[in-house]
C-alpha cells in the first residue's frame, strides 16, 4: 500500500507591514476595536509589482529545499488561491512551476477560498495513494490586498498577503502517513463571503472595469456563527472517526481568520493554549496561505518535530470547510 507523507514546509511573508494604526487613518476604526473583535494587530502587504506567483515561488523554494528532493523528482504542482496572477487563465500553478524550472509537469489551481490548503492536501493524497504521482508540491498563495476594498472597514481590517508551500510524497511506511482529510461545502451560504462581480453572474461588460470588479464582500457576523458551528462539528468528527483524542494532538493549526473563532473551536475541543498555533495577530487572514504560513512558523521556531501530530481546520467562502490529521514526516 502506498501512503502520502507530509514531508516539508516553507513560507514567504512580504516585507511591508500594515498596522491597525495605519488602517485607522484609512477607515473609521481603531486598534482597540480590531484587536478585541479579531485578535489581529498587523498584516503583511505585497509590493505593487509582487504577484501571487512570486510569493508562491519563494515559499516553494524553501519547501523543496527542506524536502531534500531534486527538482526533477516533483511530478505535480497544485496552487490554492482566490487572488491568482490572472483572472481565469493561465493558472498561477503553471506560472510557479515554470518559474521554479519544474519542467512540463501537471499544474493547476483550485478555488476553495480559505479551505484551499486542506483541499489540496486531500487532492495530493489521492493522487499519491492511487499511484499516479509521487512527489506533489502544494502551495497556498494570496495577494488579498489586490481584491480588498480599503474603504470597507468590515473586510479591510482582516486580510493580508503571503504564501506557504509543502511537499507531499509517497511512502510505504504507515506511521508517516497523513491519517485523514475531511472536505465539505454548502453553496446555500454562497452570499456570505464572495467577490460578486466579474464572473458570468455579473460580467465585466455590465459592471464596468472601474466598479471594484473583484473586491471581496462579506457578511461578517453570520459568517462568524456558521464558521464556529461548522468547524466545531467537523473537527470533533475527524477526531472521533480516527479514535484520536484532542490530547494526542501536538499542534492544532486552525485557519487564521479570527482569534475568537479559533478560541471557540479550541475550547469546544478542550485544547490547551500550548497546543493552539496562532499567527493571526501578525499576519491577519491570508486565506489559502494561512495554514502553511502557520505550520512554517512553528517549524522555523523549532516547535514542530518529526512525528508530531497536527490537526488542521479551515473554513471559507463557498462555503467550504475541512480538517486534517497529519503527522509531520520529514525525510530522516
Ligand atoms: C468582521 C467581524 C470582525 C465583525 O465583528 P462583529 O462583532 O461581528 O461586528 P458586527 O459586524 O456585528 O458589527 C458591529 C458594529 O461594529 C461596526 N464595525 C464593523 N467593522 C468595524 C471596524 N473595522 N471598526 C469599527 N467598527 C466596526 C459595525 O458597523 C457595527 O456597528 P453598528 O452596531 O453601529 O451597526 C466579525 O464578524 C468576524 O470576524 N467575522 C468572521 C469573518 C471571517 O473570519 N471571515 C473569513 C472567513 S474565512
């Protein structure tokens, strides 16, 4: 039997910092309000000429280097993003693949918003377990600042830019294997979190290019409630189905949307503070990039060791959600 192992992690964080203080000069808000409601103090903003693929490439270089793989051993690239270099095509994954010099391998993007990284773990796992691919580079990369309306205080305080990447590889050692991945969706909540304009539902020719074509819109309060309810149910189920107690989880790595959502789900699982990975304070919500950026954070600070069990959970536009139980399995 072939299993899929989570081999390595990498991330890229843009230099420019946008603080709550900076935002309070742009919209009617305050550091106190933002910290109290979200836990966010600052977020990173990509340079004007820095594209999503550029950030993805930097994160991927680290993940590849840390995996010990040669470039020619990688046989597929998947990128999760809602802020691609180009609308519709070409995919950001093909651009990243070519910038890295990976050759003519399979490369594609997926759209699952903030759950994107969990979705691409499940896709990589399926390709590897079926024997179709051996070493898959997965990337969550976002330049959300490009699709954020900086006159809307309900959204602009939340989002930031960045990228994270991982290598998922084939193994015959079950102890190294990704244990389980859950993915789900419910389109009846589509209007809670969306970029309403620019697609076939509201094409560019009817709205005009200047009308903020691709900005995100959100019903924050409702999104908050559905997020807590859905995530709590999903993470409880994945633990129960695999006979794993929350105590056995070394690192709970939730999507970094809002400290209060993370706290509510963590409390429902009876997670101790030392189990919960938090980067929302310094990076805000980076959608599909947030989980790999958080895993990279504990990796680079020396907290993530071989064999330790991670529980991931995510929630985002669609609505989509997902969770995963993954031992960190670097090549020894
Ligand atoms: C966006 C969010 C922080 C707003 O917090 P909230 O406690 O739900 O606040 P509400 O939307 O109910 O608004 C309460 C008041 O604060 C105001 N407000 C909204 N944003 C504000 C801001 N940035 N600064 C100051 N006041 C603000 C509202 O206008 C409202 O004022 P009113 O009572 O006079 O009408 C919160 O709903 C949230 O984080 N939701 C989840 C969003 C999320 O994670 N999305 C991504 C999922 S992947």
